[in-house]
């Protein structure tokens, strides 16, 4: 029986929710909490006023200030506004601070017990097993697993600076924005935007899935109440992108806002991307009825070549005018898609889709695996990120499905809610999972092309969310 139609389940959910609210109220009327120096620290009592540890120098952002920051970072504003000497100087200082932060490694020189290396080796072999034996995205998991194994072999020095092979790979393309940009170019060249163009309503499902991003942002703030866990606001914004299940975007944002957390953020993002076939199906089945899973959708209309060619150009122009911080990601996505649809540079398109994409995927995955070391993974902050990533991914999947169910209340031609789970950015893994689950209940129900609409809109949505965070906290 469906969990939402079972009265006993509904009653239990209501009681649990009421209990949690009661606990929150009791905590909110508790006494104030003070540090040794007399300063009030974060607690449930003062969640709206206390300064988050490590974020003392980060300005508070009100709604009006947030809108002002976003407005000042639009391409339109920058085109008509000439920067003052003070703004130029501030930008230069920001670049210098970012460069110093990129070089800073809070885990450098940290000595860990030998048994922790063996634990990480076991995790590396487990990742390889999941990819090779269980078929969970082997293109990602096998290189990540081998990177984890190689970097944790005692005495091998594969990850040592400055000449360790894995360290060179990480520094050359993962620790900056190079590999993520190339991956987005490849995604663009491999992606068919036709389903989204044919049915623009699917963009709502991709947008709803971004609920995971913003839920993670609040989750990071709440985890600061746990002793031993401390995240700054910039780190919170970088961690939140994990909710979009988009590895390249997560790396890009963490490089901008929290480079010291890039390693664990990248590992969490890519791990959950690869585990889409394991994580999503139980959520999809729990949130839909058999009747909903059996909904068949009409064949999409044929999209003209002119629409396909103009779409990436229009997407790039709108992004450049309204949200330039997202333009690098969207720009590479649009470039890759344009050379695919233009038809006059087929050699470039095939190179980007095949040879270049394969090479960069191998190097990026090895680089991500090289960060799976005990000092970076086996600590409270890193474990918190991994837990938040799983929760955010579940919320993003649920958000897309629930939005599809809401849309069905108003649409004559119903949407199969299973395609809502494809609103996360894992292209085309999430779309394939939607199709596979649908065919488990009706082998004649082909949902893949319908699921690609929310899937590609999720990529765009996560890039836009990243641009918003960078616009807000990037200066």
C-alpha cells in the first residue's frame, strides 16, 4: 500500500513531526550559550542572531542585500557601470586571497594512524567492486576507486607533492577549474536539448530538484550546532551544490568559495552521482503509486534544426546578461552543444564527445580518488558533508517527483512522476534510472526521452544556483 494513502503511516508522520516541533520550542526557550570569552555562540536558542564560528568576517546578507548583490553581478549592470578604483582594488585583493586559499591545505603534514590507511584501501576496493561487479557507473567508480587505492598505499608516494603522479593530476585540472570546464563542454556535445525544447514544462521539474541544493545550505547551518563540527558560510554555500548531484559544478564552486573543502566535496558529489542507480529507485517507488508509475506519455513533437542551433546561443546570451558568474559553466555547455547541432564541425564534436571526454573523465576521476585520504575523509566535518550529500540527493529526487505530482493536478495530459527524479544533474544516469524503474512496472513504457527534459534542465538549474552563490558571496 502506498505510504501516503495509509492512515496509520500518516498518523505516525504527524506525531513525529509534532514531537520534533515541541522539542524545537523547548530548546528555543532554553538559556543562552556562551563561550569562554563571554561571547554568545550558536545554539537553537539564538539561531537567528549568533555568529557562526569562522564566519565572523563574512557579512550578513539580508534579502534586500542579496538582491542588490545579484543585481550588481548581472552582465547588464557591468555593461553600463564603470568600476571605480576602489572596486578594482577590492577585486585584486580578493584574487590574492583566493590564490592564498588555493595553496592552503589544512591537512598538510597531519599524521594519521596506519590502520586508517588500511580502512581507506578497503573503501577503494569496495568502490572498484561496485563499479566493476555491480555496474554502478563504472566509468566513474573504477578510476575513483583506483585513485583511492593508489594514494593510500604506504610508501608509494603517489599523492605526495610536488612530483607524485596523482598530485600532479589533481593540481593540473581538479584543484582548479580546468577539468570541470572540459567536462561541461563534453556534456554539452553529448546532450540532446530537444526533449526540453519540445516540452518546456519539464524545466519546472529540473528547478524543483534544486530544492536539494537549498536544503543542504540550511542543513550545513544546523550541523554547526553539533560539537566538533564547524562550517563557515562560504563552506556552506560550496557544500550545498552537492545537492544538485553535479560533480563538475561542485568542484567549480568550491574552488571559488571554499578551496580547502574541495577534496571531500568532490568525493561526495561524484560518489553520489555514481550511486544514482542505488539511491533513487527506493525513493521513486515510495513517493509514487502503481497507477502513477504506469502513466504513459505522448511522443514528443519533432524539434527543428533551427531551434536546436538557436537554443544554446540564447541560453548563453541570457546567462551573460543576467548571471555572469554562471557563464563559464553554461558557456562551455552551450559551446559543446552548439558544435554538435551546427553540423559543420563534426570532427570537433566527435572529438569532444569521445576522445577528449574519455581522457578528461579518467584524469578527473583519478584526481578525485587521490583526495580519499584518511586525514581528509575521517574527520567530523568531512563525515558531515557525506551525510548531508546523501540527504540532499534524496531531497532533490523527492522535489522533482513531488513537483510532477503537483503539476498533474492541473494538466490534462498527465506526467509520469518517475521522470521528476531525473531533475538532478546526473546526465544521463538519472534519466536512464527513470526509464528503468518505469519499465519494471510496464515494459512497453518508454520514458527515457521524456526524462531527458528535466535531466538537462537540472544541469542548467544547478549551474544557475552556483552562479547565485558566487554572486552573493564571491566578493
